[in-house]
C-alpha cells in the first residue's frame, strides 16, 4: 500500500526538509521500517528501544489516533495519510 | 527576579533554552521549566511570602518569568475553608475545601493564564490564544482584554451557555469548533504552527502549567506551612493534579515545609475517564476515550499529562475514582447544601469521587483531606435543570404564602392528602 506520511518539523532534518513523504507497507510498523531505510535515524526518534512507539509520539491515520486502532499493527490502505504529531498539549 | 533556568524534557531530560516551545525536539516528550532551587531558597522565606500580595504573585520567586510583565486580575490566594458539615455527611474528621470558584473568571484557570500571559508578553507576543473546554477560554479572554492583546479562543461547539457567554463578553475572536475538545486541541496545535500567537496551553504550555503549583503553595501556607494527609483533585489533562504535588515538593526543596507525605487522589467523570480507567486496570498506559459527560470542563479524552498523573497516583499511594452524571449532580448539590459553595460539574465530580473514596475505605476517617473545587457553578446550570426543588410560586398575599410554606414543610402529608 502506498501511503503519504506527514513529517513534523523536528524530524524534517532527517527527510531533507520534506514535509510529505511516501512510503509503502501493509501496517504502520512496515511504514516505520521503510522510513528508517529511507531516512536513517527515524526509528530511534519514533520508537523506544523495545520497538514500541514512544509515549509522546502521536500517530494518526486519516485523522484517527492509532491508539484507537491497533497501534503499530494498524492496517493501512492505499492512499492513507499517516500524520506524526509531537506530544499532545492542551488541558 | 526570576529563577527559571531552562526547559527540560520530562522524558529524556535533554535541556533547551527558555523559549516558546513545549516538546522535546528529540523524543517529543513534554518540556517543563527547570529552576535554580538553591537561589530560590536563598531568596525566599515564609515571611517574604506573607508580606506579598494576596494573589498568586506572592509566590513570584517560585514562578517562571519576570513578574513585571504580569496582567493582574487578582488570581489566586483563594480561601481554604474548613468543611465540617460536609465532613460529617461523608464520615471524615477533618475536611477542607480549597475554593477556587472565587477567582476573577471563576475557575482555577486564572492561575495558569496569569503566568502564561506574563511569559507571552515577555517573549514579545501581541496575540494570545488557547484550546479550551470553556473555563480556560473565559480566563484567556479576560486577561487578553485587560492586556489589550489580540485574543483568539477555541472551544467545542456545544459547550454550556455560561461558558460561551463567559468568553464572549470580553469580545475575543471566539471560535466554536465542530468536534470534541480533543479535536479543538489538534486544530490549535496546527494553527499554532502558522500563526504568531501564544497559545497558552500549547506553545507556552510549560510556563502555563507552572501556575497550577500555586494551588499547592497556598494550601500548604494556609494550613500553617504543612501539607494535608490527602488531596482529592479533578483530573482532565492531569496537569493540575501533578502540579499540586510538584508544588508541595518544591516548598520542601526550598526549605519552607517538611517532606510532604500527602496521598494524591484524582477524580474523573465516568463518561470521560481515561486516567481513572487505566488506574483501575493497573497500567500507566491509558487509552484515549471519546468523552460523553456533563462534566465538560474535564472532558479530555486524550489527556496530555495522563501518564504523569498515573505516576503521581502510584508514587503517593493515591487512588482514582469516577462519578456518573447523576452522581456529579448529587455532588454539586451536596457541596452547596452543606457548605454554601456552588461548584460547576467538575466540583460535583470531585465531591462524588471523594464520597466514593471514603465509602470504599480508600480515605480513612482520620485522614485530613483537602478537596479542590476548581470552578464556579453558574457556568454549568444546564446540569441542574429539573434537579432542584421547585420554588414556591405564590400570589402576593400573606395567607397564600403561609399556605404554600406550610405545605412545603409537610410534603409527605400533602402528597398523602392529594393522592
């Protein structure tokens, strides 16, 4: 599945300032692996040593928080938009 | 004189310069203000605080930012009231109400906004904004008006009328967003990247959040420079809850009180209980929820400080509880009828959860407890529709009044007679 990934400002040093990159994968975990392959260093920024998403990295698929879906195992469809968002603020 | 030194990531401890920033560039963790506590200890004393103003600015040495930039509506230093009637009703020996309904815009949010707007002005911002469940918007609108700043406040589209009017009166740009608070929050995070505004609870959130510590400072000072056995606090993002505990610990750090041993317990509405649910499940990883409760001011389904609130519960041996909408209304009424304090739904939640905790033996009768009542009830009158005793409607005649009054005094007899 080809998906679009929205990269937040702090991670654009890894993507050569690209805000939107494309990736391919059946699940979010696949996409993270592919981002790491294309932009080395990305995995460390998104995931803990045990491979889980970092506590304050929020990932949305088509606007839905992946914690409402299946986390890294969330399945993706062709053309989905994956957004990576820093720590939720507010409250 | 300010003793703030840097912003520090709460997750990985990387340090950053003091700026309008709220998350760690490396791990995306939230940033918190770091202070030079030795310098504060050398500057501050119980006497210097007592000589200060009867507002939160009496703790200026413990707050970030230069107080020269403050916009003072008189927030803070609200009454700590002994609540013997409510204590008796609940089965506690000693209960206090920290009555934060009497702030300038009738909620504790005046504390965080006072600190945030001072810092925003220090950074040179001319526009002030927020994502709000209602109370924060009221406070930002009021402080923004007084400061003469461009003011833009974002709220969910379906808030209580009192919360909407309570912002509108100050004539901000009031934005009602189709969606829940969590949607408002996400929209504002996006807007904050393109507009040159200080969003008090987004890009200047590290400073804003520090304002809540003043509730802890005040309770300790008002108890005669000591901390209570137990605190019960409403939890929305979880920030207030964690900052009261931080405030107690900082007073100890700078030598003003003994080491706090307070148990910190939190209250949520059953219809939005990500933190209380995670607590019940014994995990520090909450799952976001889609809120459905009358306690709109604490209806945050994805709480920014949920993890830290759960850590504080664990660290202090506190408990979390949740209250149904019906229990929340009963809590509002109980507080009003026993102590003369009219709280909004969040206060009803706190009292209802306090009641649960006592009934379950989670708070022992002998534990000196402080319940934090953080917002005033006139903003959420919708919750009480049909829930109060109906007034006596009488013609302007003495005999008609006496008849109606006596009928009210003997409702059982009236009912029996009418049946």
